[in-house]
DNA sequence: GTTCCGGGTAAGTGTACACTCACTTTCGGC
DNA sequence: GCCGAAAGTGAGTGTACACTTACCCGGAAC
């Protein structure tokens, strides 16, 4: 077996666990499967994490932080506030093909909130996400380029609901999901509503 | 033990299972707990359902149908199309305090889509829900009383995403969720957007 | 080459789970 | 009251699961 230094192995365990937890959820992904996916045996998981639950919570924290980081990265070099907001909506990692596979861990975790530590981890993430989005909406509204019809807070809740709702439904793979017969996508609608008439 | 006729017992099993599955999810609610909640022992579950999975799927079907029926009921006697749409948004059983506790079964089921029968049941529900909402949006738009800026299909997807997103997040119980400091609620925003300027 | 630290495995453990089976009890019809 | 059908129980089963333990081994430093 190819050995890895502890930090590398821990990261690899998180990476492989991310995929399995996203697809199967917390209970559905067994420690045997998690170990196999990482190419190790089960005791190695416990070398790095006190329990399966701790691994899951570490992943919630990591995924939450990574989602916001990705989002910030995608909008970083937009010149105009309106463009920046357009990108905020258009490349949302909660729902983008690239990001939502991993973000589903957060969605799966939403089903485990009877566990107080998981609930706490989710609270942290949603609070950080709401704060981030608020900051962006404030910025855009203050520039005068986009509608300030609704407050940044309420707008951010809307964006979060839309992101979560889309993320819940997209994996069903329903034909025509989130589109209409003209090819318009909900993203376009959200963009128009957010950038709306002042 | 007080005996119930088969049809009554089946209904009672579905009722009690609804609460447990909504709270704990499919894997989290054990057959022992389901039986206890119904005041019977485990073999009785198997008298009425071939498996735990079949019970769960029966609940998805029932919950989906009931949600739409409740929705229809709430809007049935609205006089004006605009009022009807306002009610459609305002008393959405996906998110209302009364309905969302049970609707969480649908949300929980969204996490079990690796099971093809559960996936199929969800497909049926979402397709029916989308169809129902489209019908209502068409009706409202044709009356000329509400905006037809966006198609009924795309509008319905938006409403579904918002409902699911809210339903996922509400059980976290975060202070200030879905509101802003003025007390405005996302429901008000959705209403204004849907009834928007023509 | 040797030693030692830390990464890794094979085998196992006790408990929980979905489900079954043999038997009991209830209740309505006669 | 008796009988039979159907509803119900107690005890159990085999398997899966999260986690542990004793031991092994790779690789870097000397």
C-alpha cells in the first residue's frame, strides 16, 4: 500500500468521502465503502477522525467554506457591480454542474439536523453564506446599477432558497427541469428579477 | 390490544410513520420505532406493507397527493384570479407551518433517489405539482390581472424551488430566517414579484 | 544495514436492524 | 357458546454496521 503523510491522507479521505456522502447521504455511506473508496481499510478513517460523524462534520465545514470561496473567486474580477451580481447568480456553486455535486453534502446534512453538532455546523454555514450574499447585494445596490426594491437580507434569503431548491431537485434529472419550452432557464429569470427595473 | 380493521390500521400506520419519517428520514426511522409509535409490534407493519421501503413509497405518494389537494382547497373559493394567486403563494403547504412538517417526507425522500422506486415516486409527485402550478399561473395570467413576463412553466419551477428551499431550511430554526429587519418575509417578495407590474 | 516512528492491515466485536415464524387473542356470525 | 377468520404478540434470525485490537511494514534518519 502506498503510504501518504497524515495531512495528505486526511485530505484524500475528505475528498473521497465528499463524493460518497453527497450521493448516499450520511447513513447511506458506510465506513467500509468510505475506506474502500480511499484505498485503505477502516481503521485508517479512525486514525484521522474520531468517528464517522466527525468526518461528516469536517466535510460540512470544508464544503461550506469552499463554496463561498469558489463563489468569491468567480466574481472577483468583474468590473461592474451589475456584472458582478450577474456572475453571482450565473455561476452559483450551489447549483452549477461543477459545484452542486459536492454541495449536495450540505443538502444531505440538512436531513440530519436531529444531531446537534450537524445542526450547529449547518447554522455556521448558512449564516456565513447569508452574510456573504448580503455583502454582494449591498454592494450592487449601492452602486445604483441594480434594483433596491427589496432589502439585501431578504434578497439573500431568496437566493439561498432558490439555490437549495434547485440543488434538491436537479439530481432527479427530470426532463425540462428548471426550463420552459423557449429554453429560458430559472437562472435567467432570477437574473432579470435581481437586476430589475429601479 | 385494541384491534383495528385492516384499512384503518393501514391508515394509522401511514399517519404515525409520516411523522417519524419526516423527522428522522428513511434510514433514521427504524421499524421498531414505527411500530411503537403506532402502538403495535413490528410484524404488523409487514401485514400491511411488503417492506419498510414500500411503506415509505406509499407515504411519498400520499403526501404528494395530499399537498396538492390541500393547496387546491385553500384557493378554491377565491373570487379573483389575483386573489387566487395570492393565496397560492401565501398558503403553500410545502412551507406553511401546518403543511411543511409532513411535506418534509418529500424533502427527505429527495435524499434517497439512489433507490429507483423512490426516484420514480418523486418524479410522479414533482410532475403533478408542476402541472398543478402551471395551470394556476396560466389562469392568473390569462385573466390579465397579473404579470405574464415569464412563462407559466418557468414561474412554476421558481415556485417549486422556493418551496423546497424554504422547506429544507426552515427546520434549522435560524433566527431571522426568511425575513429582513423590517419584518418583510420572502412570501411577500414572491407575491410582489408574481403579481408584478405588467 | 539498522532502528524507530508512524502509517497500514486482518481479524474481530457487540449491537442494531429489517424481517420472519409459531403461536395467541379478538371479535363477529351463527 | 362455539368457531373461524383475521388481527396481534413474543421470540428470534442473519446480516450489516461503526468501531477496536494486535500486529505488520514502509521509509527516513543515522
